[in-house]
C-alpha cells in the first residue's frame, strides 16, 4: 500500500467550530500522514444536549472554517440521516465506500474514556483505527487507569506507538497524540457571544462574520 492513503474522520456538533477543533485535525493529519480529514457535523448527537445552532448553520460554518486547507473536506452525511447520529453507522457507510483504505476515527481522550456508552462501540475497532487526542501532561498511564475494564482490555491489546503503521491496515489499531494546548470550547465561545465579548483569535474570521450576520447564539 502506498503511503499517505489514510483518511481521518472527525465528528462533532461544531456549535460553533473553533481553532481547537481545527488544530486537533491539523496536528493529527500531519503526525499520522493522513491524505484527507473529513469533518462531520452531527445532526442529533446521542451523548450530549442538542446543538444551539441549526444543522444548516453548523454545516456552513464548518465549510467556511476549512477554506484554504486542501486536506480538509466537510462530510455532511449525518445531516441527511434521521435519528441519532451514531458514529458506527457513519463508519460502516464510509467503509463500504473506501474498501480497504485505512480509516482513522479521531476523538479526544474524554470521549474515548466514555466509549463503552456509544452505540455498538466494539464494532468501531473493526471499521477504523482510533486516534486519541490527549492534552499536554496527560500521561498514558492515567488514561489507561481511567478506562472501564472492557475498554481497557481493548486499549492494551490495540495500542500502537508507531504512527506510520496505520497506513498498512484498514482498521483495528489504537494510537494517541499529545496536542498543543488550546483552551477553547464551544460552550465558552457561546457564552462570550451572549456577553458581547470579542471572538477574535478563537475562531476563523469567516466564522465570526457568519455568526454576526445570522445573529447566532445571542440568546
């Protein structure tokens, strides 16, 4: 298999998308030599409150945020489905399209520790590799100790320290990446908007302009 064929999949509500989202995707794409990263806005997230902005707005903001990055694309498939936006359904559909091409599901460490609450969570490993983004100073030993027993067994069996190996199998590996610290959250951004505070340097200028134009998150 030729190098740099792996596709990264990064889902979220992106309510709104901000620089911490984009930096996570960029750093992992670079560290793991991903050919493409697909950002996937969720329609109905099954594990959190419903998004404040409508799906069309979140899709538009995500498209604006990635302009100029040829490696990033927006995948809107979850917005076209009814019912909860289960990641396993998205991966299964993508796997059918990708054949044996490596797929990499990107997620934060907090999301990974709760993976056993996800719909058909064990099937995720058969459909993709998983790359865990962890904050600086968060040791692997601490991550492992925080996992429920069934997930810890998977973690210990699948953890691979060598990023390049994911190019040689379509799925099944587990990798970690320590991120540059960016303390930005969508909740904090929405609070700033309600307070009338500046959003500069927290999100792309095009996304800030879109929020202003459409009056999002004011109430």
